C-alpha cells in the first residue's frame, strides 16, 4: 500500500522527450541542466522519487522539486531562474550624464575627457566611467583623420580608375605610378642593441642624415610587378626619364594606361610633348586629395614598413641599392593587390560619410 503524498502525473510529449534527451546527451549542456533532464526522463518511466534519487545519487527532495516544477512549467521549469544579485548603484540619470558630457562637452583645461576628469565632474568613480564608456564604445583619447576630395570630376575619375582595376582593357597594361620623394638615408648615432628573449630591439632616438633620394615606381595592377628607379631630384625631367624606362620595359604591342596623381611634374609642356610622340600611353589622373585610389600608394606603405622605416643606411647609394634590391626580390614572386569595391560602392560610402558629417554639430 502506497504512503505519503501522491506523485503528480508526469507524461512527456514527443518533442519534450527529444529535447530532454538532447539536453542529457549533449556535451555542451550545463551539467546541472543535464542532470535535471535525466531525472525527468527517469520519472517519466513511472519510477518513484526514491528510486530515481537512489539511481542518480541525489536526494528524493531534489527529485520531487524538479518533478513538480516540470509538471507546472514544463521545459522552462528546468532552467535556472534569474538571480537578483546586488542592487544597481549607478542610476540611469548618471549614465545619461556621463554619455552626454562625453559627446557634447569638453573639460575646461583639456581638449578631451579622461576617466579622472569626468569622474570628478560627475561624482562617480573612475571604474564606473570606464564601464559606461566601454558599454557605449566611447574612446575620447582616440582621434582619426579624414579628407574628402573637392575635385569637381571626382565621380568621373573614380569610375574611370576603378573600371581599369576591375575590367582592364584588352591588349593593354594598367600601371599605377607615383613618386616617393625625400626618402632619407639615416643611421643611428650608436650601434643597435639586438633583440633578445624578453627584450625588443633597441636603438637611439637620434640619427645622422646622409642625403635623400626619390623613388619613381610603377605597379603592374594585374601581376604585382614593380618598375622602379631612383633619382636624386624630383622634377619633370626625372619623370620624363622614368617614362622612357616604362616605354622600354613594356612590350611595343601593348597600350599603357598610366594612373597618376595631379602633381605638377606630370603636366608640364615637356611631358605633353613626350606623350604626343608616344600615343600608346594614356594618362588617368586620380581625383585631387584621393591618393588612396592609386594602388602604388599601398605598395609604398609596404616598402616603408619592410625596408625603409627600420633600415640603417650610411649613404644615399646604399639606400638606393637597398630599395632596388627589394624591388628585384619582390618581382621574383610578385603578388598583386586585389581591388574589390566597385565605383558605386565607393560613391555610396562617401555619400553616407558626407551625410554623417553634415548632421554633426560644429
């Protein structure tokens, strides 16, 4: 004869049985939830709380608790209820004040807020200000630069150059050309201290100058090969010599589409006369203030990072030899830069940015 309180009836639907079985077997399930699922599956077979408790090594009160919660709330009853925790001490008004001051005001004796100055202004702790900034992705200590082209033919030039990148013409070579001027041959005043485990390479902050050079370079958009030469001066005469180098390097059967910026040496009468004598050369000028659209600028950045910035050169010829050696090494296994954005995507991005800054109070 059965004694004690009657057990509430526990029957499972097919979906509930599948969910409980998945919770019990899945490796990523929390162990507490997996145990509750096993208890309910065992109870659904008609076993008593005592038998289930003995099988899983828990108390019968625990089995009874989860059986009752499942009968009342079904699967949701097996989930942990949210715990209240400590009451929040920072009011919504405090959060709003921190965000508003950060975005719309400036400290009296500084150009931007720090956690200390804003915490003192608001009567909060530095940690609280830091948490609020992090929650709203605010970083007053950081600043970035931007520049918008004012070229009246900006749209036409963007479409022209991007079209050359994405759909180059047949029987033609697309070259991105520019000059990296005033590259300094520098050497430190004392020997370098080499890198060791746990210690970065160290060098003196001061240096000696041994002259400058200018690199004229043209990047083949399709192959990634670079045609380059160094000159001590940066004039139209040197640019015309570089055009002669390109004329000799490119097979005669190919047209040459040359992408350039608007520097004055590219538009002198001597250059116009040279182009008239070489009709296979077609010049495409980038928009004013939009050097980012010229792929050779990206290559200049790689050159600076890998060869120039940390290089030590005690003469200009030594610097020039290092640059030309870098170009020759890269041309053995060239890798092109892949342009991905269409002209429409670029113009839409510029339009969105213009909309943002037009709505920003000055």
